[in-house]
C-alpha cells in the first residue's frame, strides 16, 4: 500500500496563510454574490410583471370595423412573451429574451421578380404608404393554440398595386431577415435559413392579407416581427412571415421553409381547417391563450379560422385534404 | 462482511448503513425531497403567475421532461452502484422508479384532462391514429406493472421472475425516446432528443457491454 508522506505535499498545494485566514469571509462573499444574483433575477421579474402593458413608440391606427373580431384580445404580455420565431430559438420565450439584439433601423424591403416596377422601399416610406388601420384578427397556430391580436398596418394589396405585378406573376414569396450576430437560432440547422413563406397572388391581394407594423397601437416589438411582418388570418400562423426583407413575385410556386423541412406535416396552403389533422395531433380544437385555462375544454376550431365567408371562394373546387 | 464505511464501527456493533458517508435514512429523505422539487416548482410558478402564456402546454411538456429525467436516474442506479462501489444505492432505486411513475401519471393526466377533456372516444382515436401518442401511451403502460410489483411482497411472490419482469423498464426507455423524438422531429429540433437519447444509450449500452464481458 502506498502511503503518502508529509514530504510528498508540494508547497504550492498548500493554501497560503493569508488566504486561509480569510476563509470565512471568502465563503460569505461567495454566498452573498450567489444570493445577489438570485435576487437580481427576482427583482427583474417583479419589475417585468408590473410593466406588462403595451410599451414602445406609439403607432396608432384607425379602427377598421370591417376587420374586427368581437372576441377578447390576448394581453400584451401574452402576445409578446409567447412567440414562435425560430431565428431566436425554438422555445416560446426565446424570442422575447433574444430579439432585442436585432437591428430594425435602417431597414429596407426589396420588391422584385415579376413586377413592372421593382423597387427597394425604406421602412419610413412603407410606414407612409397607406393610412394605418387597427384590425383585430384571430391567429391560429398550427400547434393548436390561438390568440386574438389587435394589429396595426394596412392591406398588402396597397403595396402590390404600387409595384404592378406582370401577367406572369402567380405567386408571392416572402423572405425574412437573417442577422446571425443577433439570432442564436440561425446558427442551428432547424431550418435552411432564411425563413421563406409564400402565397398565391390572389391570396396575397385579398384585403384580409395585412402588412403589419404595430401591435396594440404601438410599434411591433422585435419578437413579433419588427419592423414589418405579414398577417394572413385564415392560415396557420407560420404562413405570416416576420421581419420581412424581400418580397418576390414569381411564376412558379416557391419552395417554402416548412414544406422543405417537413412536407408531410406542413403544406403550402396551410389553411386553418378543423377537418384536416396534423399527423401528430388533431386540428379540430384549439386552446385560446388567456381564455381557455385549466378548467375549460379546448374550443372548436373554425373553418378558415372563422374567415370562411371572406376567403372560401379562393379555394372553390379544390381538394383541401390534398392541398393542406 | 459488512460494507466498508468511513467511520469504523466499534467491535460488536453493526456498521451503520451509509451511502457515500450519508446515513441511509437521511439519504432516503433527501432523495425523496429532491424528487418533489419539480412538483414544488410547478406549484410555486402557478402561484406567482410564472407558468407563461400557455400553462397547459408548459405543464404537459415539463411533466414529460421530468418523467424522462426520473427514468434516467432510475436506470443510472445500477451503473453508479457498480462503478462507485456503493452497493447501498440499491435502496434508492425503488423510490426513483416510483417517482418516474408518479411524474408519468401527471404527464398522462395533463393529456387526458387538459388536452382531451376526458373524452374517451377521442383519446382512443388519438392513440390509434398517431404513433406519437401511441408510443407515449405504451411507454406509460409498461410502467404500470412495474409500479404495482414494486413492493417487498411482490418481490417475494415473484421470486426470480421479478427481475425478468422489471427488465421491461428498458422498453419503457425505448418507447419514451421514440415518443420524444416524434414530438420534436416535425420541427427538426432534435438537440434535447440527442441529449436524452445519448444518456439512455450509455445507460443501456453499459448493461450490454457488461453482460457480454462477464459471459
């Protein structure tokens, strides 16, 4: 058996007397800093909870009574703390945590492809392109939850008419921002970045399809897709691209991100449809955020998310099960 | 011969049972309290408005995660016992297994209650139609006989068959990781699946390696 003798211990291994004498103080300091860290987190959380109302620069819009849903809107806090924005991470709270680092000024939007007047718009021009309207839309996520959200913006058609699509234009592709330094999610390979979505031209020109700049009368928070995003209320939420940098008019149907990633789960059309299930769950019901809690069953999902009267005609004669 | 312990017993007295120097009774109490931490955290978050915008989704996912963690802790018992030469760790195994079952019950309940609202027809249809749900359901079913036969009485009654029956837990692990993989596969978000699957593979792989080495 090997037994260490006292002489085996190197002088460098011995704690110096001065440090040894401070051992209680050092431990206290360590404990105090740990406690301070914990308390800072707690204090921020309290401050945050108290400050849950709308914030940021004002961006009012005139109420458009044609587009008001009478359901109760979700709270500012829920809308801004529960997001899918995979550029910032796949967790629902990741966007709120990280999106602050995204730079939204200067910002331009390229409009190109099958148009007579391709153009690069500055965000300030877009803000003045048409009068701001407030519209309260339902948003149904493909994951089975929904929110009611007061958006501020105008119909995408206002922009489309400015650039004059050619006769060849049949689809509109929406390309979203990639800022690797600010977006921890794009370093992963969940999606082939940038995130790309698309609509048929007639869907894009539908008055319900909205270019959104604000929320609850304030400029869009970054995690909700600042400085401009889409809202297509009769389709699952992932069709409404955030932080748009390019709109391209095409003749062929564009390859969209979720179709590329999992075509058997997410289709090009992605119309809200209670009769066509997702492979992993039923789409017949949904949980309304801020409304349906622990003691209420989920509510029935409506065909085209309740917008059937306005949009069902777009899909006349089409097999919606095949074109999910 | 009694297991080696740091403090040598006086001659004639039985050696106190210890795990890494901690008296067994204290270790069991600590382990029990540790097992309650996830539950305590949910209650705390619930009371402080901390469950987020979709509390049902949070609790469903969190209970699934903790079920899996408890399962891995249970499966880690034997390897740790052997590698750390702490034979008394076996005395914590039943408790970790029962915690796995406890959190699995809560996880299933989040689905049966909040997702399906106890509608039996729709649950049956869901289980039949969706491999994702079916795998989770089967994983849960494999845990039931293990929990039922976890008592001393059943161990005695089943004799050598008890060990064979409890090898079912390896299947629980496989079903659970497939369930988790299907949950994340659609969104291509597999980092956590690799972490849990990696630990599971090491724990099961160690058993295979040991078996063939010993043969």
